[in-house]
């Protein structure tokens, strides 16, 4: 193997999922990586922390993966943490409403597309005609969409009724695209259906991490160090270093200049624009049109076990998804005795909710849960925590999707990564990982 001194250096700015993926892939491609991160942790929005009262590990918002997340799984496989996604133990989804409706989407009785079809056709809260229309409509929507079409345009073109859109497709679009079906990009819905639902094999598996998200990235520093790379936490990239019209490095908040053959900016759009000198900013001014969408996560602890399914999609409530965290995370005997009921509720595209006080959010969500699950009326709420991720994802509509940058920035020596870039995927863990890998490959090719 070549010595580190003979390897081209790649500087990665930002240690979120995109930056982690870029750093790992660039290393695998023979580059010497310096990963620069302003915070003192890695993972970005996909991180976890310990709740001081209960001792439970909380994610900065519940994240799930799917079997089709091949870019993310590739990175985790390198780091040795793919098993934390439990890829051999996918989770069925139970649907429930305050009206007493219950249903289960379990696509795992058969493998691949046959399992998906079987799961759809076994939904009991839809008539047989509706189930057939869901299956045919899903296949139709996966085949194509005009660039100007929203998700609702695509679904209506595929003859999906308003009832089917409201009860089946809207929850799917909110969960995967973090946008209402009326404005979400139809091309991204097509990508979700092609890759996740009808991708074959284990692509449709729902994978819920069996540990706090930070544990996914825990081996990163050792992994990089063993391969000649470094991480600089608590170090902000203040400016790019230029030679004529080429980027040759980064000036940091510590007063250091780190030079290299390539720089990958794995940062949000506004941070990317700030890195550029004034003469280049006009070329990316359109990035200001990329709005963001919030996600609100509500963690709740109760005085008794709640006896609810591990993953529940809710119909007709503000709360959209409920995760029984006790089903996925290891908890000590003391935690289980003191706080036996522990769940997380996710609300996507939560603009209005994010403006409310946290105690009002908790009271509202708790009332809804007690209506959907009557057994919870006997449970006493002991502790709660609300996380408002106000810029959880970019809002990707047919218009704004066209504003996404490719990995090659158009500036020599500079590459771009992030879930907001032109991956052809939604702004998910997989989209972020795919962007980092694409940027690393572009950088290695030109180094």
C-alpha cells in the first residue's frame, strides 16, 4: 500500500452523514482524508444523546432505514455497524385510527416484489377493489412522472382515489419525502417506489436502528486513523484556500491552512454559499429558494408498559408515526422499572406544530394516543422531551428539485455533498450517503 505521503489529500467539510460517507469512500479510493467538523460530535442531524433524567439514548429525531439503502449500508458495513440496523429483522407496520380501525402491512411473508404485493392485498381496512387499485397504482406511479408533476398529480394520473391518497399515500409521502402529497416532487415518489417498494430482494424491508444513531458512526475516528486519515472536531472551516481559480484547501477557525488535491463541502446550502467568495455567489444565488421542512419528535415516558406494536402509522391524527422504543433499544433493569413505557412520536412537515410551546405539543399528542390506544388512559406520563428540527430536510417540489447541485460544483478542486444535492433521491439517510459517495468518486477521479 502507498504511504500516506504519496496519497492525494481530500479535505471533507462537515461530518454529517454525507461527510462521513464522503470521508469513508474517499479513503477507500486511495485518498488521505482530513474530516473537519465545527461541532464536537459526528452524525449531524443523525446523532443521539443521553436523556439526563431517564438515562435513555435519544435520537435527534427518529430515523429509519430500508433494505434499499445500499449506499448507507455500504458505509456502515465498512465501519462494522450495519448489524445495528438489524437487516435480518424487518418490522411490519401496524396502522391505527381513533375510530378503532386496525390494519397491518406485513410484506415479509414472501421475498421481493411478491412480498409487497402480498402485503398490500392483505390490508383488511381496504376493500378488495381498493387493494387491487393500490397495487396497480403503485406500479403505475413507479414507471414515470413528468418533471412538473407533484406526487398527487402522479397518483391521480394513476387513478388513485382521494380516500386512497389520504389513507395510504399521504402517510407514505410524508414519511419518505417530508412534504405534503399536494406539493412533493412526483419524481421522488417514483424513486421511492422503484427502489424501496418494488426494488426486489430485501429493498422493502423497514429497518429500525437497534441503538442510538451515534453508535452507527462511533468507529469512524479509529477507522480513519488506521488508514492515515484524521478528524478535526470543534474546528470550523472559515474559508476556502484558492490558487487562481482552483480550490486547494481550507482555512480553519484554529488558524490552520489545510491543503489538498480536493475539497468536499458536505454542508447545508446556506453554509455552502457562505464558503464561496463573492464573485461566485451569484452563480448559486438560486439556492436561497430551497426552503426547509421541519420534523417534530416527541419522546414520552410512562409509568407502565404500553403494549402497543413496535411501529404504528396513525390515521386521522396530528401524530403520524409511533415507535415503541422499548422494542428496539437495550434498557437497563433500573430504566425499565422506573420508566417502563417509552415511546417516540414523529410528525413530518410540521410547520404549524413547530410553532407551538412544547408542553402544548405533548398534551395534544398524549390525548391523541389515548384516543387511539384506550389502554394508555390508565398510564401516567412521567417525563417528556420534544425535539423540533426546524430544518430537517429541504422542501423538494418539482420546481426546487431542479435547483439541486451535482457533486461536481463547476469549480476546480471543489465538490459538493448533502441530502439537498442532485442524488435523484429524497433527503434521507440514503440520499445523504449517496451524495457523499458521489462527491468522493468525483474528487478521486480528478485528483
